[in-house]
C-alpha cells in the first residue's frame, strides 16, 4: 500500500522525468500549484478525483501512478519472494523457475 509520502515522491519523480515544473503540472491537472507541492511533500491528502487529474496530466494510467513497487526495499522483496516460493506447489515452482531462469540468465 502506498502512503502519502511515497505517493508524493512518485508524483514528483514522474513530473521531473517529463521535465514539468510543479506549476505546469498543476496547470495541466487543473490544480493549485501550492497544493501540488504539498502533495509532493506528503503533507496533503489527495482525493481520487485529483489523482485522476494528475494521472491524465502526466498521460499515464492511474494504476501506474499508484505503483510503488520501485520503493519496496530489496530486503523486503527478497523476503516476499522467499515466502511465495515456500508456499508454491510443484507446478507453480516449475513455472517460477522457468521465469527466473529467463529473466536472470
């Protein structure tokens, strides 16, 4: 689950990758620039409506905007993968092995 601080960092990163200022993104999204700054700093709660406006202004699907996988610490990811491997049945384990082999090698 993404929290306000993570979401703010995500919006800032996407905005800067598109070489937009806060004011320009706010303008495209129909939002106040100061408000967008507060959102990016994790100091403001944002509505689904405003999230949708930002995703449209960034020309990306809302689900992509909310994806915070890139912020999950590597240690946590390894623990989660280990847990999934431990819980996988034989067929799932074979599929996981094939995928990992294709990706890592």
